[in-house]
C-alpha cells in the first residue's frame, strides 16, 4: 500500500498547531529528535527555545542525569533552561554559548565536580553565586569574554581575587582567561590571602597579559594561596603586548619581592606560550625558578623571530638563582 502524500492543508497544520500541543510533542520526543523539529517552522523553533526546560524535566523524570552538555550557539544566545538547576545529581556540566539571565534560586549542585563555562553570557554576581553553590567542584574551565558580562550596574565595585577564590575551596584544575580576570576582578586590592586553594594542582590562563593591571596581580595572588600547585600553563595574548605602550609596562608591574616568603614545593612544570621578552615576564620566570625546589621543566615558546634575542633571553635565565636543576627550553613559535 502506497503512502499518501500530505495535502497542503495537512502540511500547513503542522505550523498552526496550538503552542500547548507543540510543547507536549517536544517533551515526549528524544532530545535529538526534538532539536530536528526546529526546521519545521518558526513556531516549532520558538517552542524549542522557550520550552527546552520541559524537555530536560521530562528526561529527568525517567533518568538520573549526571552529565550534561548544552551548546546553544546563536548570534543572540539562548537563555539557559531553568530546569538545569533542578538536576541535583549532576557531576559534569558543560554550558557553551548560552545566557544565564537571572540569578538562580536553587539548592546548589552538591555533586558537581566538573564545570565548563565557555562564552556564557552572565553577570559577575550570578557567576559568583553559581560557583559558590558548587562546593565539590574540582575542575573548572571558565573562559568568558569581557563583553559577555552583563547586568552589573556598578562594575568597578567589590569584585576581588579573594571573592573568586572563596568560591573554589576544592578546586584541583582551573582554566580561565585574561579577559575574564580583567572583567571579574578589576577592583582587586592587595590583601593577605589564606591558603584557600590548597587542592589546586594545575592552573591554565589563556589570553594572559603581563602588562595590564590585572593579569600578574591575579597570578601572584593565586600562587600565594596555592601551596600544592604542580603545573602552571600560560598562553600570553600577544595583541595585549603589542598594543601596550612602553611607558605602561612599569606602571602595571608587580613587585614579586613582596612574595618572597612563597615556596612552591610541589611545582614541577611551567609553560609559557607567546612570551614577548618583557621585563615583567622574565621577572615572573625568575621568581618561579627561585621558589620551586622540585621544578623539572620550563617551556618558553617565544613570540620573537630574532634568534639572537631568544639566545640572550636563555642566557639571562641560565644565570639566575634556581632552587632546582631545572631544564629550560626556549623555542620560537615561528
């Protein structure tokens, strides 16, 4: 028996179904199938955007959701379904290209150990509220551009390194970016921090800038309260170096001698990519060499095409005091 073709009237009916029926159908479909319905019409697309939390609720009624990845890439980021905050058994959560438009009211993610926030539109207050309600968090990937921070009437009030560190008492692996540091802790002031990041083993900072007012102060404070740090990986934002005028380099420098009491007994690897041979960069490397008795490897990938300059930088570093017989590798990115 041949399948009958749908009439134009029947095809049209798919786009004119009442919203309640569309929502019910979406909730009963597997997630992948529900996503495919967005090609049917604007109404189905709108239903998927607005009622995404209903799909999650439907799934959570039948399954214990422990791992969830939501990538909602769009020119205008979709709002995060509120039902995400009802998934109390989550251990791994990855959110990409979405918007958390309101400070969530929830009991926290008590079991969450891994969190990824990649290009999420969020306010500083909401971000800190979210992190403070993840007490078991061990791994955090948090890369958010400056323009993604929204809704703060007074962006230069209160935020500090200490405020962020207090939210991460169990963190072991931290990845963040220079843009986020500049936006989140731009009001940071020098203060004596407790060893609050005692579990931190690996720190990665993307788009790091040694010549602004935020990058090196943040890094110095983080090292000061991370006595068990094993690896530091920095990827310098070369554009930041190029755009910063020479007279600004000293203005934004940090006196690392004030941190002379810091002793990184567990640090065994330092990697810096796109190093530009600025004084502040070399002073930081010297500081690490002098304060790390178990350091085994230093990898410096330069942003220089002059081999002589690379060689001179290596000679300087080989002459400075070192707490361990560390291997120093200098190589060009070009």
